[in-house]
C-alpha cells in the first residue's frame, strides 16, 4: 500500500511537471538585425512573440531600414510558431499598390527562434525558404 501511494504521488508530480512545461511562456523579443559597415543599411528581423489565449507577433522585416513592426495573429503549438506576414506596398503618393505576403513558420530553440519564410508571390525561394535565427534579447 505504501508503494502504491508513493507511485501515485510521483505520477502526479510528473503530470504536473509536464503540464507546466507544456504551458511555459513562449513570449519574448528576438532580434537578428545587423548594420552593414559599408552602407549603414539595416538587415534582419525583429519579432516580439506575445503568447496567451490569442497569440500574436509584432514583426519587422528590415531591408535597408527597420520600420515599425506590424502585428499578426499567430499559432503557437509547443515549440512551434506560425503566422502569415502581410506587408502593404505603397506608391509614391502613399496609396496601397499591392502587398508582400510570406508564410512564416518557426521553432523555438535554445539559442533563439529558428524562422523559415516562404514568400508566397516569389518562386525563387520555393526550394529553400529563407532561414533566420533571431537571438533572444531584451526589448529596447
């Protein structure tokens, strides 16, 4: 009887530990932006992951310069994250002239966040979508 009681307590602890691990927060700020020494241009990604009941990401794709991030709904499942990136394209008058769309899938890893971007209107990246590892940082 004593062993059965101990086994039940251990099983309960394991269940509680695995439930806690499954619900661990994935929120965080990740940044891979680098500045070119030759041109001063910024390139990379800035992403703030906001988990919870309705996860979102604040995402900035920096090409030449970093602009304000755009917010998108995200799906977080364990160590996986996915969302659709949609960036409006503007003409010289500021009117919308199209958009850039990319399917973004990622995995939380020990050194940050491994992201894979597949630009939906570009066949050039279909064989090997861009892979980037923004490092976890404190938000500026």
